């Protein structure tokens, strides 16, 4: 199989691309990335071998011609490229929809033209918003509270329609909040942010009262999920799958406490109750566990310890 990864130089991509290149079923990998937040440097030392099976295209997903060129000759596309940082997208709504929705539209259009077999799309559990149920499944009606979540939900609809019309395998993975180290590590994710603050002797600041729920998944497990869906499309009969584990739903105040405990520090946890805590969603992952052979393997605590070790070194 020949696989294209859009956004392949970013946080998840820098963990995903090396694993694809080392997979027995993958002949070649192409990366399509505008390199605004990711760099080829993120692939240094990640086990790419001689690199002969890797091609890197620099381009913007808003440019259909560039997308089409990169997708020529591949069997599967893993579409990660997007504007992330959900809360920040309130101030860049038009740009978010241009990149996240129109970019997906370009990927889908090129997939139709070249009769691509499989498209795996990076969606997010963030689109559930502040759901009232404590057991959110894929059947729960989304309630997106920010442009990022809105763009992901509209992109899912686009993917569903295109797959029905053209017969390619389409999967949208509603990913839990990522954490953990990868070469393209992000610091604006709550676990990573807390670990970095703790290691620099700064208090762990929680917005609101800390009772809002989020599911969490290690970035390496996220990368494995995308690879698994792309290489085993026959296991993914539904369009949408929540990706994570039932055991890794945490309240934000718990995250701060676990970080403090794992790093053996007495840092203060402060609460800014006048700041909006953002979405809150406690997610069920039974569909993924029951219908596919994929399961996460990393825990929050092991990820925190690994992050600390990486930052210290």
C-alpha cells in the first residue's frame, strides 16, 4: 500500500509516519504539509531507514492543485492537516473553515478523481461540546462550541456523502485529547502544558472549577489508530468511531493532581473560576473496542513520566 499523510510533519504525523514506513504492508509514504507548524526536523532520529520510500510535498490543503498532485498514485489517505487549538479558533473562524473544511473538500475531490480506496479523517471528540450524558457514544448528537469543532463536524458530513456517492472506504476517527511526547510535540495540550509548567516550577492553573470531563489518549496510540484504520478498512464498517478508552476519561482537576503526584512535587494547583473551562464530555469507546482489533496501550501516568524524562533530557 502507498499512503499519503496530510499534516504528516505535525504532532501526530511525526509519530505516525515512521510507524507506517516500518509496516510490512506499506510500500511508500508521502507527506503533504505546509510546514507552518511542522518541520522535516520532526522526523530526525525517528527510524526512517534510508528514506527512499518517503516523499515530502510542501503545500497548502486549500490549494486543490497541490493536493491533487500529492494524491496521485496512492491507495490510502490519512487526512490530519488542520488548524487545531479549539479555543483559539474563535478568533480565526474563516481561516479555520477554509483549512479544515475546504481542505477536506479538496482531499475528498482528489480521492474521487483518483479512485482512492481509503480515506481516514482526523475528527475530534471536541465536537460533543458540553453533552449532558455521562456516556457519550457515536449516536450522541454533537454540540460543537467552537469553529474547530464545527469544521470537523461539517467535514464528517462531507466525507459521508462522498463515500456514499463514490464507494470508497471512509472513516472519521473522533480522537480523544492527545498527550505525550512525539518529535512534533505540542505544548498547548493540557497534559503536556501541565508537565512543562511543573518542571519549570510554576503553578498548575485550571480554568473554571476543574470538574469538566475530557477523554485522553497518548499521541503514539493516536498514531496507531490512524495507521490501523488505513491498513484495515474492512474492520471499520461505520463512518464514525470515538478513539480512546473508557478508563481514560478524566476531570481536568484530576489531571493536575496526577501530574503533581507523578512528578513528586508540591506545586500549587490554582483555579481561575472566572475563565471559561471549555467543553466537557465523558466519552464511551465500546464501538471501537467491539468492532475492531485496535486498542490503546499507553496510560496517562506512563505518558506523564515519559514526557518529563524527554523534557529533562
